[in-house]
C-alpha cells in the first residue's frame, strides 16, 4: 500500500481528510509524518509494522498521558492509537517549534524537577513498554535498587549474554550497586531523555517526546541527559535548586548510564562493549 493510501485510511478512521502530508525524522523504528487536514488542522502520525513491535504505541500513549497528567511540562496530546491492515499508528498533536526562550534552560530544569516530584507507591509502571525497539519491563518493585537491578540491568545483561557478549560481573557487583543507590521515592521519569527526545515548542519552552516512561530513580533521567550531551549545565543547576539531589550523584552517573549503554550495545553492537565493561569493572 502506498504511503498516501495508508495515511488516507488512518485519517478516515479518525474522521478527517488529508489535504497534504510531509515526512518527518522518525529514527529507525517508525515512519513519522506531519498531516494537514482538509480543514487546515495539523497532526503527527507515527507508523510501524503492527506485528514487529506489538503494543508499542499503546504503551507510548500510556506513557505520554502519564507524563502530561501533572501538567508541569509540555507533552503532545495523544489523539488516537490504532491499526489499519498490517500497520499500527499513533496519532499525536502537532507541536510547532521556535527558538529557545531566553530562560529555556531555567524552565527546563524547573519543569523536569517538578515532573520528578510526581511519585507513586512503588517503582514500575502499570504495563511494560519499550526503550527504543527493545522491551522494557515495569513489574512493580518496592525499592529503587531492586527495580534497577531486576527490571533494568538484568534483562539487558541477559540479552547481551545471549548475543554473545562477554561481560565479567563479579559476585559483588549487584551487592555493591544496591548499597549506593539512594533510597528515594519513585519518580515519574521520561526514561529515554537524550537530546533528540525533546522539542522547543512555539513558546520557546521544552516539550518531551518519545518516552520510555516509568516510576523509577530520578537520577536515571539526569544521567541519560549527560550521556550524549546537548543539555546546558544550567538545566542541572536549576534542577538541583528546585529538587536537591542526594549526595554523591556525580559518582553514580556511570551506574545509571550503564543501563542505557547496555541498550545501545544490544541495539547497535560491540562499539559500546568497552564502555559497558569499564562501568561494570568500576562497581565490581
């Protein structure tokens, strides 16, 4: 089926007609298009193969709606999630972009801090979701250390082992990291907060997209932001002013980055193995 026909079918399912469309950057997993309806309304649709990533868009919808619920940072509204033929789709509010406002970094730090103040009784999320194209497991845990070890590190370590990577964990590794993970309340986190997963909206303020949402240790978001760069230092300074971090955060950054580097190892290959091995050795 041609792209035009597929977009027409999606539009028809949602009671509008397509005047025009254009392709947007969508990464390796999804095709992404900006739609303009016959009435001039704009939206964004993400499309992938329904059988290849089952439940991905339903999970993304749940994550976006949870991030939007506190009302503290801009999140695109979910308009619809569905399937047509062998394609799954997620229809979203279109966010026009602009230059950063002069106070962008301050706003980002404050808004992220407010988001992380949203808490839950347990670590986890009501349903599993995805980190990139890999499954992410969210069964509830009572402690930050148990959640990070059992729901984040262990599945990725097993996947790496199954793919033939040799990662030497000492018998003390999990004990060592469990002793340094702060016993904080679960925080509502984006979960995959690198610099490609936010927009600058038409007000010049941050808008978060493409989440891997859960209630998790909040330092995970901050460590991911530091992994590949692209965030001004003022974001972190203001964040800490509004929601002070537990002592020793800088020393824990590699520990949180280990999860994201394992994901990259499992997705993109051995170029990430040395970084993963070095962090494991650091905490063994």
